[in-house]
């Protein structure tokens, strides 16, 4: 087929397209992904038994706010990277701010604590669960986000996949925070951050293979 | 007021070109090298900005439903793509037209990812570059496997005269699509029937026809990628 024939083929019948396709696709992916994460959470863990009491403590809300801020910044970043030639703007800063803030609080907590207690503040009593549960809960979101990206047109596949993974990880962290009983900033600063970075790494490695178009 | 907006867009387009494609000659009709220095370069930039502006309006009219504007957009775009790719594929002239067609298909299939607040130049450039790199990468890995030595004697094996026809034949690839995607494309895109008529001929609903055409063209783009 000659190029002119292809052009006629493509233009025949018009080319009407909706212009909010990127947002709609992500809304759909995040809706289903978050639903999957909630379902997994309900089946495997359940919310913490003392959630009503915990909700009166500021740390409970900090644990939700940190992944939430990262997730919001990641949505913007993922939308940008899903368009050809899309570049990040200020999103990395918004992702870094909550993490740095938690690290500062964690450093203060650790310095104020007696040296013998410091290790326990970092390790908590459930760090293995945290490291396992966050990537597990983020899996349905990761699949949904990669589906959304694949149907759009990312041109830098590794970083797009990585941001998609971070988006999944941060929502996974948010959901897990409803179950997790740990209430110390050092634990949050180490294990939540690590748990959210695992899906990001997976996305970064999978991106160049899965996102091609 | 609309005039002001337009001028802003134009300036933004020119600014962008200066930043990113000062050396690429993208969207230039003449492909001029700046032999006469600044004046000529300014000329080319102004022309590139005007082309950006014109193509952008054609595309926006096109996705707004104006088929003639969309046809003109693709036709103009193919010329720029050909010049852009020919410069970068000097050693693989046979691949140029294949890649022009692949890029046109990609531009069409991904047209919903164009953000109209951004310069069109950057969007098209990113697509063309992505497809170019993708193809070079595939080619080099295939050559490493099958054809490590370049045969220098086949100088006369290829000629550039027939640049407008591609080696791959999209019509043949189209035949490999399943009927439920192929028939709506054939009726609507090749025979020029409307959505309503295509729906009647195929017995599908109008919504299903639109979806089938959309998915079919995406499947076609995937076939183009795999078979090359």
C-alpha cells in the first residue's frame, strides 16, 4: 500500500477523538486497581481492630498522608509520561517532600529516644509484613496502571514504568496503613518507603518490555 | 482575543523549536543548512513556527471531526516525516517509507495523547524518534543474530527511485486481522462508508463499529512492529 493510500484510509470516516482520554483511562485503571487492593486487603488482612481509637492519633493520619501525597504526585507524573515526549515537572519534588519530612521526624524521634530503644523504633514488630504486604496490595494497581500506560503512548519506558510502579506502591502503602499497627516515624520512614519502592523498581524493569507500542 | 492566543502559541512553538530542534531541521520545507548565518536561520525558524501553527490547526480541526483537514494534516505530516527520517536513515533508505507509514499509523492511533496546550512539534518528534529508535534497536539485534557481516558488494541492489512505496504492505497485513476488525475497516476506511452504513452492512452496532475500527488499527500497528 502506498503512503498516500494509507493516508486516505486513516482519514476516511473522520478522526474524531475525545481529548480527555488520558485522564479517563487513568481514572478507570485507578478505580479498578484500588478496588482490587481493597479486596485483597479485606481478604488477607482486614483493617486494624483498634482503628476507631487509632484515628484519634496524629500518626495514623501521617501514615495515610505520606503515601497519599506521593500517590497524587505520581498520578500527575504518570499522566505526563504517558504522552509522547512528556517530561516531569515539579512532581519529583512533591514525591520527595513527604519522605524527607518523615525522615526528619524520625531522626528527631531516634535522637530523643534512649540508645537501647532505637533499634526497636526502626524495626517495629511487623517489618517483614510491611515489606511483603505493600507490594502485594499494589500488584492489582500496578497491572491496571501498566494497562493504562500501554494504551497511551509513553516514549521513555523505564521511567514511565517506574513512576507507574511508584503510583501503585503508594496506593498500596495507603491501603496497608489502614491495617498496620506500627505508629513510629522511623518505621514509616524505612519500611513504608522501601515497600513502596519495590513496585517502583518492578515497574522500571518491566516498563521497557511491557509498555512498547 | 483568539488572535492573541494564536500568536502566543506561535511564539511558544518557535521557542520550543529553538530549544530542541535547532539542528534537526524538523518541520522545515527546504532543509536548509544555515550557510548564510543568522538571517537564514531566523527565516527557517519563522517558517517552522508557521508550519507548526498550520499543522496544529489542521490536526485540531481533524480530531474535531473535519475529515478533509485531517487528510491534509496527514499528507503534510508525511512529507516532514519522510525528510526527517531520510536524514537519519541515510544508510537504510529502504526503511524510510516503511517507517513513514509506521509513524503515520502511530500518530493516528495515539492522536488522543496530543495535549493541545503543548507544541505539536515536540509530540510528533517524540513519536518519530521513538519509532526510529525502536526500529534501529530491533534491526541491530536481528543483525547480530543473523547477519553479522555487511556485504559491501550489494551497492546496486537497491535504488532510491521508488521511495514512495514501502516494502511492507499494509494491505496484506490488514488481511490478517480477524473479520470483526477487518470488515469495519474495509467498509469504512477503504470503501468510504459512513459509520451508520458500515453498521448496517456488518450487522454491528454503531458503537461496536467505532471500537472495531479503533482496535483494528491498533492491531495493525502491532503487526507492523512484529513483522518488520
